[in-house]
């Protein structure tokens, strides 16, 4: 499964940028964001219908 992780602005909470990662990378990114106090939003990545 893949997840979209959006970095959020500290002032108004709008998405600054986003990246799509695999499930194995989510924990590392969460730990990194927590260590620097960064706000992020994680949601399942949209999949394209085949």
C-alpha cells in the first residue's frame, strides 16, 4: 500500500508539498517529522483504475 504524506504550513495548516511513499517508509518519515516538530498529514494514496 502507498501513502501520500503532506507537509503542512505551521501558520494556517495548508499543504506545502506532498510525496507518495510505500508503507515501509511511513514510520521513518513520522519519526523524522516528530523530531523536528513538523506537521504532516498522512492518507492512503489514490490509485488509478486500470
